[in-house]
C-alpha cells in the first residue's frame, strides 16, 4: 500500500521489508428509518458510557454527519460548526435522555436542525455567505441523483474535488472534512509541514465559497475530470488507516473499512474506469492481511512473520479478478500497478517464494507511470531483496541525494537502518534507527523500531 507519493506497504520494509461494516443508508439523513432511529433511545446513561459512545461516533460517523448537514447548512464552515454543536449537545443531553439506538442518525438530525435554526435567526445569512449548495428548489434529490451517487460522503468528495481547486487542495480539503484526518496527519501523507497544509485547506475552503461551487452530483461528463483526485483521496484514506500515523494501534479499522466502502461505490458508479478498479483491488488485497499484521499484544509482525493461512483468501481472489479486469484494454496506471505488486506478495506461497524480480519489474513500470521519490525508495527495497542489501543501499543513497523531501519520512530511515544492519554496519544502523524512532508518531511502530535498536545493541560484535 502506498501514500500520496507512492509508498509501499510498510510491512514490506519496516525494519526489513473486521472492522464492522456498516450500511451507508443507516446514517443517510432524510429517510423515515433515520428519523425513527434518532427518536429511539435507551433511558438513562452513565457519563462514561456517553463519552465512549461519542468517541466511537466521532471516529466512525463524523464524515456522515458532516456530509448530511451540508445541504441544510449551505456552506462548509457552517456545516462544520453545526456538526460540532451536535456532538456538544449529545454530551449534555445523552446522560439525561439516554444514548440513541442510532447515534449517527441522532447527530445528523441535531446538526441539521441547528443549521436550520441558524438560517431562521439570521435571514441575511444567505446574502452574506456564498452558497455551496444550489438554490432551495434544487435541494430535494431526484431519483437520478440518488442512483448516481447514493452516499452523501461520496457526493461531498466529488464536490471537494472540483477542477477549480488545485490538486493538493482538493485532496487535502476532502481528507480534512470528510475523512476526519487532522491537518498534521494530512501533512505527513504529503511530506510537507503542518502550516503549509493548513494554509492549503484554508485556501480551498475560501475558493469553494468565492467560486460558488455547488454541492451537487457532477454530470456524467464531469466525473472523469474529478476521478483521479477522488481516487487519490480514497487511497490516502486507506493508507492512513492501514498504517496509522499516530496513536497506539497500527491499524485504524474505521478508516480502512470506510475507504473500501467508498471504493466500491466509485466502481459501481464508474464500472469501466480501470484505475478505480485497480484502487479497489489494491485496498482489498492489502487489507486481506489485516488480522495478521500484529500479534495478540499489538506488536508489529513483518511480512515474513505473518501467518499466511490466516489471510483472507477470498479477498485475495477477489482482488486477483479485479486486477485481471483492470489490466484489459491498455497500459496500466499507478493503482493497477500497485495492486499487481501487492497481489504478488499476497499470492506467494511463502515469504521465501516471493518473486522479487517480477516486483522490481513492476516498480520500474510504476516509477515510469508515477515518478515519485517514495516509489523509488520502495523499488530500492525490492532491489535489495533481489540483489542484496548493498545494491539497495546504493540506490537509497542516490534517492536521498536527489530528494530532500524524504528526510522527514521515518520509513526512509527504517529502510536504511535495516540495510545497514544486514551489512554489519552497526553504528550507522543504530543512528538510522534512532532517526526513524524520532520521526515516528505511532506507538506500535515506535515500539517495533525500538526493539530492533535494542536487539542491534545486544547482538555480539561480528568482529
């Protein structure tokens, strides 16, 4: 799996090389079922239970609540404010009235009512703030809209990925609003500083308001122009869940599940788009290993250490079929190539049987299709497996010299540390491990790297 710059699955090179699925219509606002779910509550609730329920709702349902509120709010800023108010209201009322049986539905209803109240109290709001949505007569969804993009989150993703915005702004704004990622997490995915990313998000929101970009389903002929940005968003969303940049757990199941759900929606919407199929295949085949990527205590397990018998082989077979479909009809794009690389790892009978030569060849194609220092770094890892650590280290040194962008990327230092360790250059390896640890914000990964560093220090001197 890669980040925006084409980074490979961290399990391939870290020191060496089910969430619950939820139907989108459970939280889609406006249906009678949502209203009933919002009104049904359990009497009384312990404050600790309320906090846990709200934390879970914020983690899983923020995007759904925000997306469902935009139409009533009329602007992204107001929708965010009303969504935040809904969570604050829940914190105050749920201990008294009970936790709703459908927290997401309750939050959507509350946020929308808050937006309507704001409009009623200030009749001049629409004159002062440019509309994100179309006029009131267009507020109701037509059957065609529902069939085209039935999920409010996907609708808002396509809106934020409007061609009037720069690509980086499209992706950053969508990740911030819909995916609930922090500015720091998005900055890390793009390998830029947090202030730089914050400025991009602010500019994008202002551009949407100034350009009066409507919140609507793009016409069929408009979809292809937005597809690559949408796929990039889903790719980064999945990557952030697959290898969480912060926190105690290696994986954020909610982000992984959400990305795959939305990926399936995009494929249903645009079934002939090979890159959409390729991205879905990439996510499915990568996620097939989720249950084996850590041990019972949450410690990271390398690809060579994972129990392949516990991998989701039905998912691997699905991805294989998707990849074959995506390879028909022309030269493969970046997501199809990444899916093919991930499938070679997943389909190898054992780690020793991995076809590293073929993986290097696929990375050659990927680097030509999508030049990126992170892709080049991952190719160096594959070369080290095919031709030895010295060959990989030489390539890595060239990449570092050519791109300072990677200096803050902790995986770069982890790769270099392991290659140096294999070559017996222990002091240099220790320095690289310390650099990787300093840059890493995920506790599980820091613990793994610290363990590698400790093992390096404890090992007898080969001399």
